[in-house]
């Protein structure tokens, strides 16, 4: 004799085989490209398409670890301030006579330390990530202003600026795009193909259950925030090289774009769900949209307002789709 049992309603999730959310982003990306092509006949020029990515690769670098942070049910609001602090420390040490590559290493170390401090306060002291990173958001930017004031550091060597302005071996491919592609692949493998990545998802779904299961939750959190700090510092290197200068107000608002790219990419703001391909697609979608607004000379303040609206929509849309999802019973 067989018995039928009732099952709880199935929670809405993008179908793994179809990657429903990622396919939606691809369609939106194609639509955005078509609109931009109608705005300017030069948009589809190969060189212009590659040059466009110069403007958002640094945001992409900080969005990669931000995906891990949000999937683990945390947040990091300090990434742009950490970027500024790392850039100023690197630039000031170079200006003081330190070799440029030693200055780069120092900047990377400072950024990693900033992320590590966040992780220790969150994991060991058990403070909410929102509170900790909101504090370091102000602190790290303040440190940058204390070190440099209103001054600007310029005069970086050509080999350094090549990291942010150069192209790969007589091709139209920008060096920052290559850096981002390599790191996006590594972060994708880390999240989707390692035990560490599975633990990140598990912590985001139920942190206490992970603790009782023997997972080193605190250690993983510290590593995630240290990675966030390291990538902020690397973004500082690329951004400083692209501008050829360093100033304390660099990268203002980058944290908003990074969080928007992550959430728009399908990462649940409550943690436990999301994919790295979705984050990458959302990053390029936002880059194309911003570029299109620039073609129409839309002011930067209006662009930021629209990105903020996009963030709210990206948060609300999955909740709306879950409510509309068909309820199935066995």
C-alpha cells in the first residue's frame, strides 16, 4: 500500500538548468545594447565597446567579494572608503620616495588590514556587519583625508599607469578587463566549486546550524571580509593607475553600484542564494545602462538616483516573483 504525503509549498528558486535569472539579465543586456546603438552609431564599434568597460572594472573588482559577503547574510559598506584609504597610502608612500611596486604592496596590505578589522569585529566581537562597516565607512575615508588633505598625488610611472590605462599586446582588450576576468573566474570557482563556497551559502541560510555542525563560521567570516578588503585595495591600484592620480574623495558612491550589481545579479539580500555569473552579467548591464545615459548627457546625480531605484527594484522583484510562483503539492 502506498501513502501520499503532503509537502510544504516549494520555495521559488531560479531553475538550475535554465538559469532563469541569468537568462533574464542576458536579455536585458541585449536590449540595453540595442537602445545604446540607436542612440549612437558608434556604440557598436569594437574599440568603443572595449573602452566602455574601463569605467566599471574597479566596481566589478569590489563586487566579486561583495557577493560572498551578502550570500553569507552580511554587508560591507566600507569598500569604497577602504579603496580610497588604500589609494592614498600607496600614493603618499610613493610620493615620499618608496618604490612604486613596494607602495602597491603597502596599499594592498592596508586594504586587507581594513577588511580584516571589519571581519574580526563582526566575527569575534559579534557586532552587526551593518554597524561595523558603517563605522569603517566613515573611518577609512577620514584616514584618507587626514593623510593627504585636499592635495592630489600625480606623476606615477608609465608602467604603473599601464595597469589602468593599457591594452593587451596591440589588441583593443583593456588590461583592467583581463584582470577582472581572471579574478571573476577565480571567485566563481571559489564560490561554486569549493567546500569554502558551500560553507558561505550555508552560513547565509542558517548560521547557528552551521556552528552546531562544526563549521568554523567565525574563520570563514574573517576570510570573507579580508578578501573584501584585499579586492578594494586592488581596485584602488587599478583606479589610481587609470586616473594617473590619487585624491581622498576617489570612488565616492562605488559601494552603491557594487551592492546593486550583486543584488541585481540574483544574490538574495537576506543571504544564502545567488551566483557569480549573475553578478558579472548585472555588472555589465549596469555599465551599459550608465554608458547609455552618458550618451544622452544625463547628469551624474540623476544616474545615481536611477541606480538607487534599480537597487530597490532588484530587492523587491525576487520577493514579488516568489509570491507569484505556482505552489505545487506532491
